[in-house]
C-alpha cells in the first residue's frame, strides 16, 4: 500500500469540544495522505459530529463507557477490527485503557503521547514538551508529524459541514422564524458552574437583541434545561415567545444544523463553543475559571472576553471562594454590556 493510501485508525477523545478540535488532525492527515482512509473510534454520541467531517470514512462506536476498563469488550472490539488491516493507530486520549484496542487490533504502528506510562501499548511513543505545544490542538496535530518536528504556523481549523436539506424542516419543527436574525446562546458547560456566565447576564443580552427584532435560541443538553428556563423566565413576558429553548430538545447533529443559521453566538467555554467556531459564526466567548491559552475557539471570527482577577484562572469546577462575599467574581462582574459591545464589533466587521 502506498503512503498516500495509508489506512489510519484514530482513537478519539471523549468530549464534544475535543472531538471538534481533533478535526485539525484529520485535515492534516488528509493533506499528507490524500487517498488515505481515516476511521475514528469514539463514543457513540460523537458519531453524528464525525459524519460532518469529510475527512472521515466512518466513525466506530466505542461500546465501553468513559473510564471503564472492560478488558474483554476492548479485546473483542480490537480483534474484530483486525480485518481492516490498519497501518497506523493514533491514540488521542492519554489513558492506558484507550491504547488497548489498537494493540488487540494488531495495528503495527501505534502513535501517541506517553500518557499513563503506555510503553509497549504505544510503540511510536512521544514525550510531550508542553512549552513546545501549549495548545491542545497542537498536541493533536503534532501526532501527524515526526517527533519534535516544527508545526506549521497556521494549523488547519475545524470546519463542520451542515445538512442543508433538513434545515427548513428543523426550523418549522421548532417554530423558529427564518425572516429574522438569530442569536444563539450557549449558557451551559458540562465542566461545572465555574464556567457558566450567570443566567441574568445572558437574559440581559437576550433582551437587548430581542428589542432589535432578533430571535434568540438557547442551546444545550438536557442538563441545561433549568438554566435555559431561568434565562427565558427573566425576560419581560412579552419577549419570552421570541426566546426559544432547544436545551435537551435536539440531537447534536440537529443542533449543529440549526446553529448554522445563526447570525451570531454567545457561549461559555464549552463543547458548543467549539461547534460554533467550526461553523465560522461570529462568536463571543465568556471565560471564567478556565483560560483560552489551552483550548481556544479555533476560528478567526471570535472575541474572547475574560476578567483579570487575582484568584484566576483557577481551573476549578466550582468556585473555591463560594463562601466568600464575592464568589465567582470572574463571571459575575463580567457585565452584559461588554459582551454586547464585543458582538457589535464582530458583526460590524463581518458587514464591511
């Protein structure tokens, strides 16, 4: 098999944002091997996202839940993949468990960072220099190159495809007007409350744009239903019909297609932030306990808003100063006017 037709299995990450960022690696591999085949072993939830990445031949559902060993299931899956005769596996998670399936699949070249001391499981083992590759996307893309190779100054950015044939039906199903600009708000964050900008601030942004005759859509998982309801309930009664909650109402692929119709997005540091960035929408991201220096949105159409506070970024799931008189000041004190101004600037630039 020629190098251009190389067959590669990627063991993908477990989080929405990380999977979106991994597309930069997939694009790089396709540039190196235009006729190559790339399959991705990943959690079942991520398969609809992988279908929106043209570089991927197919996604393979990982039957073992995150954090579980299930050695027998991993062995069975790996042996079943032997028929594919992959030339290389690239393992993106750092856990020992994630490197087992490529071994059981008898893939001759198994590439990854050392992680949990995976000598033998990974035979093309890389030692991470965090100063050389400070960004997660750099650590993903570096695995497509020889060890210690310099990376291109501009890495390829994720770009998700949409299913345009289904969009009209989705807008009708959720009673979303197609004759008004749409503001998408992503107020959730699976990481924890220290990433979530307060609902009253989101409500203030929603009210501002509804007054300008926009429609506001609230995106999120089932875990974000209460947050979305709180935002909607804080709006004046006459505006609430113009704010539609999709939290927990859509599948991930449907959310991607609906979000693609937005004129602008405001999001916490979350998986949906990376989706919005990959759709190349004008995007304002609110950072609290985390930092854009590791997993920034990979787009040129973004404004990052974060307060400089003496206690942060702390990278904690919950504010360690919760009992303080000023808890979560990194988010509470970041006022809606600042987000609205940043969004206005992005929209003005887009219209020039």
